[in-house]
C-alpha cells in the first residue's frame, strides 16, 4: 500500500500544540479517537516515549485529562532518554546535570493512538519530547528518524520497512526455557502452547499488528514473529510497540519474553532484521528495481547499499547496543560478522532477497534483538542516504561462505571497538548531529563502565565465553 502523506516535520511545541488544538475542534482524526474511546470504554491513556534502548517510558493519564494534555503537552523528565536499562542516569549527556535535571514537555502524536486489547480499558499514544523553550530533544531517535524520512521524501521517495524479531520464552520467575531442544520450524514447537501463542497473536492482530509468520527458532524456547511491511514512521512505531506488547501479553500467560540478545552462550542469539525498500512517491514503483539490469537492481539500491556497508562499523553501536550483544557476532553461529552483501546468502551482513518486481528490497541482518527499532531504521537510512548523496560505488556481492573467509575484515567485536568506529566516522556523526552524538558517546561509555564494575572478567576471553549472572539480571527481564 502506498502512503502519499507528507511525513511530519519536527515541530516546535507551539506548532504541535496548535495542531492538537485544531484537531480537538473538529479534525476527523480526533473524532475517530473519541469514537474509539467510547466504543472501548477507555479509562486511561498511556502517554509513551522510548529511551535509547527502545524501552517504553510512560505515564497513565485518566481519560478526563486526555484532551487537556493533547492541547497543552505533558511534562516528563527530560533526561529519561539517557537512563540505562536499569534506569541509572549517565553523566555528560547534556540532558541531565547540564540542564539541572529539568522536565521536557511531551507532545502527543495523534496518529499513534492505539487501543491496547491486552490491558483493560486502556489506550496508548506516542509522545515526542521538547524543552519548554521550544527545542526538540534532538537525541530522540523517533525525532531524528522523522527528519531523515523527510529527506527521503524530499528526494522523491517513500521508505518501506518490514521487521522480523526473534525472542526467547522463559517460564516466569525462572531461567527455564518454555520448551527444550533446538526445534527450528518444528511444527510441534511452533504450537508448543496453542492457547498462549494463538491468544497472543489474536490479541496483537486485534490491536492492528500485521503478523505474517510465526515459527519456532533454533534455540530452546526461542520464537520468531515477522511483521508485514508498512510505509514510513508507522512501520517503526509498530515494530517498537510490538516488542513490549509481546512481553506484556506473555507475562499474562506465565512466560517471560526476552529480547536480550544472548541469554545462553551455547545457543543461538536472537536477531532483529530490518527489510528496506524505496518507493517512488510519484509513480508508486519500487526504486530499487531495474528490469534492464542483469541482477534486476537499480543504481539507487547500489548507492544506498554502498553507504550502508561503508558506515556499518560505526553503526554497530546501534545494531549491537549492549555489551551482551557482542557475544552474538561469532563465526559459525548463524549471525553475520562482516559488512558484506550478497544474494540469498545468509553468511553476509546485508542480503538482497530473491524476490524482484515491486518486492525488491534489502535486508539488514546485523541487528540484535536488543536493538531499538527506531535506531535500526535511523542508522540504515542515514548511512544509505550518504551513499545516495555521494553516489558511492557498491562492492561486488559475496558469492561464497563469508564465515569461512578469513580475509574479510570483521565488524567490531566489543562495545569499545564499536564506539571507536563510531567516533572515527566523521561524516556519519555530522549527519546525526552533535546533540545525538554526545548522548550516544556518554551512554556507551557509561554502559562500558557499568559492565566493568559488575563483571571482573569483562574484556577477557572468559567474559566472551560465558553469560554472567550480572548480564541476566541486567538485561533479561527488561529488554
């Protein structure tokens, strides 16, 4: 489906509130929201934003105050974006002590109103934070993503995304998997608990999530669910909400769903791949397709892919956001370890899928399950945009097993080396902007500091060869 709507620009609070007030006085979108409020007897609305890890941070608003906060914005601690997984606040971000730990005013996005069937009488709306003087918090991944989507729109493209997620299921309160063995695609484990799996998927689909496939994955208790493609910001909003909807619903059935990347050292990690194509917004045609090319690929795709490959080492801080994630990048465990590309080649980092025509697209396979979908989308698009702007030449595709080729440079194998690659990529940092770069730098240095303080073996081969009790306590439940 082609969406022709102009992506929302980054608005000041005054502009956003004016739009909300206009909506309150007759816009059909608000009328639709009010109808849903009545139909579903909504009593509370979550005003929700997401931190750098993609963890939802929200306030529950009684429905009697919903219109008030639409018109005036809702206060929220401005530094919430820079809290780590366990809500410790990192110093030096520019959002904490530098602004005396002040509040921001969050502006609701009316297009994101969603009834939550898994929570009684409750809906959710996504908010974007702004300082009270009108400045948006430009380290907010969703705000940055809107800006880069606008750049593609101005170039004549609509961005189409598809997301796939792997996650582990544990019996609640334990580290015992929901089932044993390594049962990838095994029908018996696709339906290991029909009441739970079908109940969860029915609830998700009732909320509007477009699930296209579900199956057991390669680890004990590991599942995969894929979402259909959507255009623009709506696709990423859906992907972000999906992760924590799965977690909430699973808890209601007695399971802990974890998107922690590597809960077991001797079992497969969980990934989160993102599929991307560009659609010509005038014709509706897939801009990655060239029927005259021997491979069916356009120069647009090749330039875009060249940028994604060039900046992949720096973007590893987003595709592998925690110290635990780097235990995924090891040869022979079904995870990509290089910034390479190919056709239907699972050993590469970026795969051009075998479909052509209007389904021609690129799969970025580097993302870990713990990846923030906003950052996964942002980093892919921003690096691809640099490739388009600079008309970068795409390297040749890998036609062999890259895992077995020691001549190909590996991606960063630790959060430290990923941060070094990020700091060295001046073009990418300039594209992201100094406010975002400061937050990323401060947060990743903080993550490293916390890991060193809690794991004496951190940075050694012993740390790489086991999953510590600290990692499980830090990441398993929250991510």
